[in-house]
């Protein structure tokens, strides 16, 4: 077997933190740990997602397709719907009042058929 001509930077004398995950051979992984969880890039596990507000904002931005259903738009739609319900309620009250006081027939809508 040909010897590796390049000395390994993370040889036995390397002082840094090692990964120490259990390998399939049963030994401990000796690669340098470089993730926040203390494992190497092969043994770090799944991504934990964005950590900062900036990162999360970037993710949100990437997920938006056409901005038709953002939180703001949906809140606005709810507000408009509530307004419409209120207006229709008031109109109904007015109609009832007009009918009660004889200004309108009970079936006044039929005039416009
Ligand atoms: Zn490892």
C-alpha cells in the first residue's frame, strides 16, 4: 500500500476537540469537531434550522411565492370581512326599523324583481 505522502493535519498530536462519534467500525471518530454540537461535519445530525432573526427572515423570504397570503394581507381581509358583517347587520336593523314604522312593505324587495 502506498503511504499517504501528505501528513494529516489532525494527527495524533493535534490539540483540538475531536468528534468522538461512534463509527461503524466501533471506534471513535477522530475528525476535528467543528459544529456547535461538538461533532464533525459527518456526524453533526440534521440541521436545526435558522438560529438568528436574520436567518429566519431569509428563510421566510425564500418561501414566499406571491405574497397573496401574508399575515398582514390575511389580517386585512379579516378586518374587511368584519366590517362587511357589521354593515350588513346595521342595514338589517335599519330595514327592520323601516318595516316596523310603516315606511317599507315587508316584501319591499319584490318591487325590484
Ligand atoms: Zn465525526
